[in-house]
């Protein structure tokens, strides 16, 4: 066999290995996340590039724990919490998760619509938002699980456009390296706010639920029934690590793009993704502008099924209703109705006076409040031998997990303080 063919086979095997970890990581870079990273780059240049190095190991450790819980328990995070924890904890998670995820969906739909309008100015943004919502709803309901998973996986490729955009503009390599490896912190309200926003955007609670559930679903859909073993755990870790690395690379390159093109061009105030895309046009050319805009639509198509799906799994597991993307509509009506309601509510936010920016702020607050509690529960489950058996956390997982807990707790306290300061 030729070297070229061997290399091709290796890449194909690696691609087949990727699944829930890649999809989860890529869905984290949704239009609302892109807006946050664009705000950071436009306002502070390259000063927040270093956050990608901090968030990657913390994000990877928490998502790996969630994935391991899903594999070992064969159920989602909600089901595990329901089995081993008191109901008030479960209902509290549901109370905070529902509005946060719906508002996140609303912000993403609005962002996709606005960017669609930029690409085709003769069509109003609201029409694009409605069309995207209908397309997503139809695909989620009628496509079988395997096709949904494959579609989401290939949509991750869209994110590669953000790795191209910065190279369409001249970069100062020394400045980039310095900003990446030497942290810059400004002790003022606005800078601390953007750091907290980046943390809340990258380490989001809905990702915890989705990761665990998808691992359990993947095990169900194996061609033959196999028990969890060290090989499966190892493959899962590779998938999660790659997915989180990919997610943080995209975050890094979006901050790099906006931190060089927009910041150096004197554009320091960006509130929405369409503003970021539009501002790129005169400064970096049509190619950068179009790629950035197309990327927003692609990430929305990837992230919204993850957001609505995770919410539906949370609710149906809480109340013991039939669930699953592998089920047909008549087999799990409640599951799909919840997805439909979340999309319709998200779409309607713009019509009831809640702007995408307000929706982002509100969802960030709710995510910020629930993340530390959930991370603490995930750590407790991951270290419980009665639940996890031989697959409890190791020292590295616990070190990174507790670091994430402390950091997210501090971020939550700062977030609350900033809202009332």
C-alpha cells in the first residue's frame, strides 16, 4: 500500500472516530459566541487571545467527564442527576436552563437572519429568521438520528472559514505570539466583563447535557452491543479533546480577525455578528466579509439543533417521557414538541421587545449561575465509584475540573456584582 493511501486511510479512520466531541465543541462557536469573541477583539485588540489557552484544558476536562458519565451510565446527565440527587436540584437546573437556552436560540436565529440580510439585502432579516427556523424544525423532526449526527458533523467543516479569514489580512506574528502566551488583564469593569463573557460562552451548561446524552445515544446505535471498555474511553477522549481544541482554535481566530482588522481599523464597538461582518467588508475586503457571514449561518445551523435538542433531553429525562432523535415523531411527540416550542419561542423573542443583545446578556447570567453548580455535581458523579466504577476521575481530571469550578464560581460572583454595580 502506498504512503499516500495509508495516510488517507488514517485520516478516514480518525474522521470516523470523531463524533459527539467534535459536534459539541463546534456548536459552542454559535452566532452568539461569535458575537462575544468579535466584541472582545474589536474592543481590546489581541489582549484576550490568551483566554483560548486557559479555556481549552478546562473545557476539555469537564466535557470529558460528561462524556464518560454518558458512556458508563447509558443515560444523559439529567437522568443521572435524577437517579442520584434530590428533585429540587433537578428542578432548579430545569428552571435556569429553559429560559437561558431559549434566549440563546433566539439570539442565534436573529444573528443568522441579520447575516442573511447582509448577503441578500433585498430580503428582510425577519424572513431569513423564519425560513431558517422552519428548515431546522423540518430537518430535526424528519431526519433519522444517524443522518442528523452526520449532517452536524459535516457542518463543523464550515467553521474552517474562520481559520482562513485572518490570513486575508496582514498579521504581526510577534504581537500575536506575545498576546497568546503573555496574559493581559485590565482591571476595569468592561475588560473583566468581556473575560467573564468569554468564560460563560465557552463553558456553557447546555454543552454538558448534550455531551453526556450523545455519548449514551452513540452507544445505543453501535452495530453490536458492546460494554464500555478502556478502548472506548480512549477513543472518546480523543474525540472530546479534538472537538474542544477545534472550538478554541475557532475562538482564537475570530478574536485574531476582529482584533487586527476591526481594532486596528478604529472599529471598537461591536454588538452583533452582522456588525462584525459588515465592519470587515471595507477593511479586509469582500472575501473576508463573505466568509465571515457564511460561517455565522453555518454555525447557527449546527448549534441550534444542539441547543434545542439538549433542552428537550433535559425536560423529557426529568419527567420520564419518551425521548430520542432516533425516534419518529409519533414515537416521542413530547420530545419533538419541546424542540418546536423552543425554536418558536426563540424566534418570537425579537417580536416581543427582547433584542438579541439582551437575550445574550440574560442567557449569560443564567448560564453563569448554573455552571458552577453543575460542574460541582459533575465532579461529584465522576468521583463516585458506585456510579462510575473503575472509570472515576484521575488526578489530572480532578485538578482541571476543580480549577474550572473555582474559575466559574468567581466568574458567577463577578457577573452578579457587575449587574448591580
